[in-house]
C-alpha cells in the first residue's frame, strides 16, 4: 500500500447490520487520491441514474486523503460524498475540518461507505480498527452539541474521540441539513445530513492511535517545514495574519466596499450597516478566543460570547463570513449578536447556514411582495430587517413547524410554490454564497458551472478577482475568466482530495501540494500531474451529473443576476455576463453543452 | 472639497478610527491623499502601506468608489468630491 493510506475501507450495510473491511484499490488511489476524488469514484462504481436521494443504496461516503492526519499543515480535513443530493439532484459533496478526519485514520480506515437504511436509530463506533453499530433510539431527537457530549462521555478515551453527527434538521430530512463534527465544524452543503437522517444513522464516533507512515518521512517532513514557513510568513495565513486576527468575516467590509455584498435577497449589493457586522466589529465586541482545526497553524476559527440581551448565547463559536451575510445583509439584518445566535442555532440543529439564510431571505421577499399570505405565517413577522423572525424561522425549519414546513423545501421549491420562482437565488437548487456575481464575473461563472450547485469554494475566483491573489484580475472583465475558473476548480478538486484546507492556497501552490503528496504517497506527482488529477475528478463529478440528466440548461444563474443591473452602491449598473463566457468555458473544458465528450473522458482515464 | 477615507482590518488599528472625511484640493490624486494620511498617522501607516510583504504581496490595496485603483489610473487616479477611498491590507477569507 502506498504511504499515507491505511489501505482499509469500512463498509457498513444498515439494512443487514453487516460491517466488513475492504481493501483500498491502489490504482484508484493513484487516479483519485482520496477525499472527494475517492468518494466520487466509489459512487461511480455503483452508479444508478434513477437513484433517489433517500433510496437505501444512495451511498454516503466519509473519505480522508493521504495527507489527512500527516504532519503537514492543515491536514485535519476530510470529505463527504453521497450518490444523490436531496437539495440539488447532483452528486452530493461537502468538506469539513475539526479533528474527525485524522481521527478516522487513526481509528484504522481511509474511508467509510454507508449503505442501506437501519430499522431503528443507530450510531457507528469505530475504535482502533473495531467497528460496531450501536442501537441508539435514545439519541434520536438530540441536538448536535448534546449528542456530541453524550457520545464523547461514553468513550474510553475522551481526548482522542471525535463525533460526526446530525441534528434534528437531518433527522427531519431538511434538504439543506449538514453533517456536523466536533460540534462546530460542518460538511454543510448539498443536504448530506438529510441523507444520513434517512438512513437512521445519528452519529459516527471515531477514536484510535494508529498512525500511518508516509512513503518518505524525511522528504515529507522537509516539505512540511518548507510549506509551514510559507504559511507563517504569509500576511494572510501567518500567526498575526488577517485570517487569524479577524477570521473570514474580515471580508464583510471588503465585499461591501466593492459593491458586491448581497443584500435583501440579492436585490441590492451594498449594505450601509455592514461595518456593524464585520470581522473588525466581531473582534471588538464578541470575540473571546480563537481556535483551529487539527494540525492547523492558521487558526481562523472564532470563539464568541454574547453575555446578555435578547440574543445572548454563551461560549459559542463563529460566525463565519458566509453566515454573517446569509442571516445579515441578505436578510436586511444588522445586529451581529443576532447573527451569532442564528449561527449557534444552525450548529445545534445541523443546518447549512448559507442555504438557511438564503431561504429565509427568499421567504422575506415573498412576504414583502405579498406572495406568502399573512395567514400562512401564524403571526410571525417575517420581514427584512427583523432578527427575531429570522431566528424563529431557523428552528421552525429544522422541525418543519408551521411555515417551517415550507421553508424546509429550500428556496427553489418555496419560490415555485408561491408563484415567484425568480425570488430563489440559487443554482441547481443550492442557494448562492456571499459574493454578488454581477460585479465579479469569474465567480458568477463558477456559481453556474460548479458541479454541486451554487458554490464558491470549488472555484474561488474571489482570490484573484477581489483579493488580488496570486495576481490581480479585473473583476468587471470577462477576459480570461473561463480559464481561471477551470484552473481554480481543478486545483480545488485536488486540494479536497488530498485533503488539506483550501486556505493554504493563499500561501501555497501546485508545486508545494504535489511535492508534499509525492513524499507522502510515493506516487509520481508533479504540479501538472496533480492538476490533471484534479481535472479528472471535476470531470467524473460532471459525468455523473450528466447521467442524472443535468446539462447546460442547469449551468445558469438566476435571471436577477444576468438581467437586473445592481440598483445602487459602488457597483451600480453591473450585471453578470455568464451567458457570454459559458461557451468558452465548455470549449476549454472539452465539453459540449455542459457534457464532457467521450474523447475527454478517455483522455482522463475515466472510461 | 471632501472625500471619505475608510480603513479596514490592521490599517484601522493604526489609524484608530474606521473612517474619516478629508478635505482635498481639486486635482488631488490617490498618491497625494496617501501623503496626507502618512503625515497624519505617521511612520507606522507609511510602513504598513508601502512595498510588498515577504511573500511578494503588495502591502496595500486601494479602492476608489469600489474599484481597485489599478484598474483606474493607479496612484495617479484623481479624486472628486464625495469619492470613497478604502485602504485594505492583505487579508482573505472564504
């Protein structure tokens, strides 16, 4: 077995209760590395085009990569994939940090494949190579923090135990519920929590002390030191850098001043009170500490505390930039303490904050336009700028209570139900993140083409277009954006299959990643080969989406963003030009109408 | 005439205030305003806004009315009444 792998995959059949170890296919590891790539390949090998999200054979796969758990900076991450997302109808996919990924590896496995549906609620325990399914009807209904505490206390080695679980939202099959680990870390997008809930699997507990040897320890350590030096010297990722000091919320003011901070369900792109919910204000008013994932020198996590007031919540974590936008400007809400409370609730209930916020913002617009009648709200004052109703909407969604049953549809089905589909700001049914694409052309192209739907982190063109990294691109221009979007999408596929944190890409590049992976695995890798591997993974994911029936008709932005110019603010008058870029994107990809050609699939070794 | 200057992240820590209004003359450029700010906030601001970091990243990015000055006329960009200039140190998120 190559270095960096345990060589074992745990297969769990919840129909029969059978657990078995399977060997990791070495050729598969060479072609797809681990994490996202490995998960996708395992899904592809059992692919069924008529799969439904809550079918027993919708595979749910937790996958580490060769870097996971190694002494390489930010190697505390893992990836989760499912055959079909209940939110988007695509392959489902999410990435998370914390310590669960390395702890799965230390428990003896590279990945866990879950199939079937249990008759009663269970949790899966994996301790030092020994796996068992434990009946857990008493855990069903518990919130994320409560079940995490309960299962950690049951373990024999508290400090070496990590819990990934769902909250009530996942149990209630909310299509944008996430899988939470270590209480505050989330594989948030595409509704992986609902798939886990459909299987009656409440949690996966991992613990162990089995370290995995890299192929060349000396070389790996040299490369880790070199990369660590780059990360520490970088003004963004270093110990006094922007990410550590202010967290991701440092972006609030930057995007707002660029006229790209989505406001009131993307009806506007400038929020006058943005500074009151910025990273700078978070540090000043509510920050109590900072925390990082396993093996991370960046430490971007926030520890926060709201000691009193209507939104008080003690000793919590977050919020991230995306969450602040989703419940803040997008809902027309200023109060940062309410956003911290909303974030805490989503962590407890197991909800994706971006989609939850985007769905509430959609509902607020539907109410404002008279599409949702007052009698549907049962007294709830669901309007832009009202933090109390926003918070109420969150728990109502998780429990499908009252109007929450409609909110739990997600914005696409909600807006269709009330006769105003234009109010859903989503791609492939997944609500858009915190960058208005009208004045940032590349990110719009990424939103339209990202395989899992309206996504920012699978091709983060914000880096060159807004932050000037690794070089400045004019955000208003379409020039060269298809090439950049493809480059960043394929790079990210490789990063999510390694698995390390995307934030390292502010300091590291393909040579550092490929050098590290070559030392860990012993594979013949260089920058070009790693990028090709990333391209293979992006194409495999696209192929499966095509087999589900998706094509260029789904690679589109909401009309608001391509037809309605931004009404005011620094980017007044801008619209997204995705329709002008998409054919060039397909051409460079070797795709026709959103589908990889047979020649491209053969070139990449997929078929 | 007056322009608005906003300070983000670590630049705000140096200035001690999130934003100011500044009286400038007709024809003043971004560069002229930067000299005025260096005079007002001292050597610490000058050091924080000049040159590049160890990794070759420019220490400062400047927006004028939402546009990076590099896509306007750089330091020679002329300001007019009511313009908003934003000083951003190297930061990122996601």
